[in-house]
C-alpha cells in the first residue's frame, strides 16, 4: 500500500480491521466456545457496552477498525524482507492489541492490568492474531482494488 493518501490508507485500515473482527476474531471465538475454552454466547455478543450502550460486537468492530488504521499506516510502503504481509498481520494482531488489552485498558478503567492466568494466556494472542491475519488480508484486497500498491 505504497501509493494513496494518508486518508485512504486510514479508511482502508479501518474498514479492514472492522470487517476482520466480524469475519475472523469472532469466528475464532465461536470455535473456542464450541471447544469449551470460552463460555457459550461469547461470540457476536450484543450486550450494551458503556458509556454509549453500543452492542459489544459493534464496539469490538470499532476498536478493530482503529487498530486496523494503526496496522495499515504501519505497513504502508514498507518491506519486511521474506515475511509476508499476512504473517506481519498475524504477529501485529497477536502482540499489540493483546498487550494493550492486558495492560493499558485495565489501567484506563482504574483496574490492575497484567497477564491472564497461565491456563488462559494463549486465548488473547490466538483471537487477536486471527484478527490481524484477517486485517492484513482485507488491507491487501482493498489496496489492490484501489490500486494503492
């Protein structure tokens, strides 16, 4: 995604990240719920999230879009050697949003952050890694369709 203005890159990133929540992140949660690793009903949840009362899945899609902007701007025009954009997306998703969710979000809410229990530490990187993979896939597809590469 070397060409195209900053606004186009950000829009592509937001759309890619939001769609990746629905098509990848939540699908992995469905699979984990089916396997018993997460409670039933954890995927595509519609419970209202304060302060605006938006359904949880839309809240996740919004924040997935915000992280998608970060991803799209981070990778725009850069070469990562032999690493494919999909692998970069997987690593980005598994690391950055996960660590942010463990340490920054709780602090913003006035709670103590930190690593989850060892038996559940793999869930965040797996779910968010799937999101990152989907985001990279969508960014690539949208960028090619808009001739941004």
